[in-house]
């Protein structure tokens, strides 16, 4: 790539950057690896070099979606970690070289909601799936080499070596955290853990039910485990998920397909002696929200909805039930987390070996354009992975076995390959981190939580230097 701003004496006026991106040109078609131009950051904006990006299910949804708010050509991706390359005017919060997590939820720090501890719903830049930069309507920082505008996605667009974000959408973090783990807190894992921790405020010793054990549901389990829940009941139609769920603290499992003629709510009511303290709907089905509401405990039960249903879907509740049962129904966007406040706290808990992020990562690939670079670990279900084949980056649905979770994609492969090593010695794995001087240094040794060896692909990195 070419970086016109690389000369140190030209920091005040960053130039356009030519770099690689995986562009979604048409709904459902493989992403095309191509060179694009990334404009300099405007006032209150930050241009970052993406180090590592993960694949979240919302990327898949908007990759397949054919109707608005879908639009093409677009650069998807919203779960990532990067290094600040340059900043626009009036940016005080971060400087060149800082390690940052992008977040799709804005945290402007100025509006009434951002100033309040009660909400994470910024009213200056309210959540929407816009193709533009949040602060400047009809304004993109991406063009292809023919000058055609490329649309943004969820304020992030991380399937690119460089991207531009509003300063309201970056969180400065400790650079010592392994990038492929930290990036998970950019969206999915924060959403699930935050729903238990911040939205529901799960109490020690309580009973939690989770509808849907995908990566968000498992992150809810992880959050509930951290909060000290004593029973975590997973509800899913795939029995293989229970084995996976156990690693995340799920203690019991209900297969909703084998409840015979009974509703799941009846089964849960019986199991819990009158309903669970907290119910999380992580599937994205309004009828399941109704079911979850039915099996939470009268008087104090909370139902938290995280899943995204079709636009216009309605939830139908009996008004007498609402009046007589005193239950709480809550929505949770990004787990109710205030990005700039809560993400550093979660990362601290990861460094303290409390929050377990390693177990969420099942695949790691390189963001490069030659040959087929997908590698397989087979313990994955209901998850899409990047398949990189001759400059076309497909999002492939992997064969169902066990465990959902995350594929992380390393960008800047040449830098990564030169400088990253991960070696396996028994259960110890050495992590290296990118220092502010852009050199990788050894950081620490840490056992993987479940004692599994690193994926073979990960180990092999050391030999490709
Ligand atoms: Zn996401
Ligand atoms: Zn705000």
C-alpha cells in the first residue's frame, strides 16, 4: 500500500491512502479484494490501520440483504482493532500510534445520554445502519480506483486495511492486549457480556435462561458466569451446543424441539419453580421474546432482548399479564455498555484472567489475496467464515459440528507475519503485542483457559517470518 502521509513532517495534513479492502459489490456475492482509496480524516475523525478484524453475524446479514438499508458497493466489518494512523482537526482524545477499538455505537460524551450513566444510546449520533460517516451526511471516505463511492457500514467498515471513524466511535485501549482477543469486544462479546452485566445486572446466585446459544448467547453465559449466576439454562434446537455451552458456564440445557407437547416456558417454569430471574432472547424472534417473557419470574423477572428480528416485527403481550405479573422487558443494544467507559473495564477483567475471550476464537486467517487461505478447525457451527480464494473473499457457512464463535482476520499480513509469533509449550502460549513504535514485542505467557493447543495455523505463523 502507499501511504502519502508517512513522512513524519507532514502529520498535519494526511494524504489519501491507497490500500487493500474486501469490497461487497453485490448482495450475497463473494467480497472482492481490491485496491481502494481512503480519504484523510475530516474534523473529529480518526483514520486507523486495521490490525485484526472479526466476522460478526450482522456482517453476514447485511452481506445477504437485498433491500434497504442494504446498499452496495460497501465495505462491511465492524468488529476490529486498529492503530491510529492520523487524526483530523479537533481530535484530542487519541493520537497517532494509539491502539483503538472501533465501535458501531457512538459515545460522543457530550449529549444528555452520553453524560448520563443510565443509557448508552447517544442522541447526537443515534444508532442507524447508515452508508455515511455519522457526523457528515452523504459523506464517504472510501472510493475505488475508478472514483466510485464505496459505502460505510455501521460506522466502522473494518474489512479494509485502513478505515476512517468518527472520534465518537473509537475507544483507546491498552496496547498490550492480544489484538485477536481485544477485537471481540468491539461488538459481539461486549453485547452478550454487557447484557448480563450492565443491562440485566445479574445478581449472584440467580437463575438465568438464554434462548439461543450462538456466540452472543454464549457471551451472555460468560457474563452471567462472571456475575455469579448459579444456574445458567441454555435453550437451543441443537443439542451439540450444550457441550460447547458448558465451557461458557451453561449448567443445564433444554432442547426446544424435544419438549413434546409442552411449551418451553412450561418446562422452564417447572425447572425453576416459578420462572427464571433473568431471560435473554438472543435469536432475533419476536415470538421467542414472548416465550422468554412468559418464563421469567413474576414480581422481579427481567427479560432482555438482544436479537434482531425482521423490520416491523411486533411483540404481543397480554396486558393483564403485564399488569398482574410485574415483570420487566428490556432491550439491550451493545449490551447497554458505554463504549469508552466499559470496554477498558472488560479488557482489564480479561487481563486479570476473569473474562475468558480465548475460547470464543475458533478460526484465524490472513487478509491476503493469494490462494485459498481459509484454514479449518472443525469445531464450528452456524458460523460463517472467510474463505479467501483468488482475490474473492467469500463468507462461507461452515459445516455444523460443535461450537459457534468467531473468525478473526489479520490484516497487514506481511507485517503480521514478520512480527507475530505464537508458540505452544504445553498449555503455555506466548503472545506478542504491537507496541506504539509498530514493533512486536513479547508480552506475556498465559495458559489457554481450556488447555487446548493453539490452532495449527496459529502455530505455523512463526515459521513464515
Ligand atoms: Zn456485530
Ligand atoms: Zn452522545
